[in-house]
């Protein structure tokens, strides 16, 4: 990736995204990374998937 394209991407990301730091024990993080790799995915993808699913389920109307 060219340096100018990289800078443009950084600028876009700073404007449109926020960071969400997460403190984990090193062994938990390594186990999560290993599990993700074994399943052909990445930790970032799985965390984003979890968040979206959680929002969707939490915003559903309760069934009577």
C-alpha cells in the first residue's frame, strides 16, 4: 500500500471509527487467538460479530 493511501485510510479511520481497548489476561487472549485461527477467523471479526449479535438480541421486543 502506498504511503499516501495509508495516510488517507488512517484519516478515514480516525474520523469514522473509535478504539475500544480491552484488558485481558495474556493466557485468555492467546487461547482466544488460537481458537479463532483454528476456526479460520480473527479475534477482531469475532468480537465485532458478538457485539452486533448482542445489540440485535438486546433490542428485540420481549415476547409475552
